[in-house]
C-alpha cells in the first residue's frame, strides 16, 4: 500500500471524527480470531453482537458503524416518540439506532426472515432493552412482500462472508443455491390501523418493489413520511415510480467527509463505486432537506439521553 492509499483509507469520517476507532480497529482485529460472533461497541455507545467475519460484522468492529450515511439519515429524519420500520434488519444495527433515537415513547418494528441472523437480532434487542432508554421494539420473522403466505429465502454461496445478501426468491426463479422456507407478509397487513410511520428503512436485495406493492394502502394514505431505501437499479426504476405515483419526492443520498447530502434523483449521476445506491423518498421534501443539510455526523457522537 502506498502512502497516498494509506492516507485515503484513514480519511473516513469514522476515524476523523472518532480517532479512538482506529485503536479499536486494531484491538478487534486480534480479538475476533477464531470467534464466530463478537460483541462490539457501536459508534453511539450501544453494544451489538454480530458475526465476527462477515462484512457487516467487520464494518461494525473496524468503523463502529456499518452504512454510516444511511444511519445518519435515519437519525436525523426520525423523531422521538414516532413509529419506525426496519425492513431487512439483519443483526439490528439500525434497529438499535432507531430505537435509541425514538426513545421509550416510540416503537420500532424490525423485519428479518433469516433465522440465524434473527437470533442475534433478538439477543441484541433484549440487551438494549435491559440497559438503554430505547423504544418498544418488535421483531417480525416475516419477509415483507406483495402477498401473505410462504416463500423461499435464497442463500448465496458466499453467505458466510456477507449475511446481508440473502434474498427472497422471485416467482419462477431458476433452481440453484440453498433455499429456506420463510413466511411472507404484506406491510399493509402488519402495521396496525391508524398507526403513522415516521421513517422506514428498506434494504432487501432487489425485493424492494414487492415490499412497496404490499404497502399500497399505507402509501396511498400517506401513513409513511420518509423512506430510506437501497436500489441497485439506480433512478428511475419501478421502485421510484411507485413512490412518486403516491406523491413522494425522491432524492439520492450521498456521502462526503463532512456529512451526508441529498441530491436530485434525476438519473444523470451515479453513485461512486464505494457508495451503496441509497435514496430518500419523502412526503415532506423541505423537512428532509433541512434535516440533512447541516454538516457533521451526529451518530458518531450520539449517546443515551
């Protein structure tokens, strides 16, 4: 590695704004050897048990947070006391962040269909409830989709290295890879009547369209204010078209050293290779722009009240 490459690798907000994370990175590199799971501190202080060797677990151990830009957007868009949804929760990093942000008067519903991953998610939720002023957090074993029933979760060959890449099998998908039976549910059938959702995070590896198709009543009634989602198709796609048809304004969510930024999602620019293609869809664009405009990374300094 050249000196220039080394400098670039260290010029990350997680290190610039929290230098102690460099020390923790070295420590966790040695401590995780031979361990299947580890418990590491998140940037905002909460502990989380994660898989020691997969990409999400390594990101948490080395940087204190996985997907910093999405985490920051969720923190800024959420309001204490609201209801939030984490669709594709994995071991629960963003579930925990939302739960801390919303506080004891709020509620988080986390969806994770993978049994192995969900086991750690439930353990983490129990640990946070015991020692932190968090929201009521319910873990749902279903994968959200466009219908209620049963489906299959596709487990890729490299699953051990990235447990976040398991995906719901599409209808008539070709055979191949390991498949596990799971429960499917529409969001319209899960969210209680008259409950308004402040923020929903969606990261479901290509199943986003089906998730939204199963939430048509919620979207039509404008009962979800902000949606932060990943879409490898870029913009425009069927996902953005569904949202815009219900009155949402869609922005591209980008990262810079000094904080997140919203850009127009007009299809003329693409995210750099190192950034996930994330978007913010909102019913209140002025509020979203105002919340995400200030410089800084609040999640790198967030603590319990």
